[in-house]
C-alpha cells in the first residue's frame, strides 16, 4: 500500500458515503505524479468489496488541481489544508495514548479506554480539543477519519490482502 493513494481512497470513501449517487468531484492539490497516485487510489476503491458494490464510488470523479491554480487561489483547498492541519495538531495531543502498551485490542474497549485516559489527563474531549478545531467542528460538516494500524490490518484481512 502507498500512503498518498490510501489517504485519497479514504477521502473518496467518506465523501462517497456522504454524497451517495450524487455527482461529486474531488480536487487534489499539486503533488508529484498526481495521476498515477489517483489511479492507485481508484484501484483501492475498485477492489473494495465491502463499500464498492454499494455504489459509493460510482458518481465520483477525482481530478488533480490545474497547474495554473494553487491552494492560495482555491478557497476550498485552503479550508481543507486548515482542517487537515488542525486535525493533525489535535491528534498529536493524543500521541501519548496511542503509545500506551496496555491499550485493549477490541475497538469498543479501546474507545472506552481512550475516553477514560482523556478524562483523566484533560478532563474530557472538549478540554483536549484545540479551540480552533472546536470552532471548525461547530461550523462544518467535516468528519474525521483516522485509521489505526489495527484497523488497517483488519481491512487488509477483510480484503484477503487484495488492494488492487
């Protein structure tokens, strides 16, 4: 698996579920070899036997940003960059928890464990969340999607090791 195509596929998955059967265009900022990376993301999507048959990706187009445009001139990309930066900064607040050796393996138990850890360390999720991210959450419909190593392993197993 490759990191950028996996992240692009994750974006495709979340947006495809939110806008099922509605025409949707995803525009990706300038990156080296954008077309081949997006083609790999499409391979991941097409090999998704869980979400793919539901038509999640059927009405979707992925497009690299035109060369003459930049994130500075395309406001939705500015917003996406800001969202990603805020989410990353907030996620780093939780680094200590992700590194704990005694985290449960079961996802429901992990969630309960994280809730307790956040409550003990910060007083709760609101106190652990950056104020700037809190404002974004109040004003947008964005959803976070973070895959843990175990979740990626589970997805890999569910796919029978086939990603393309």
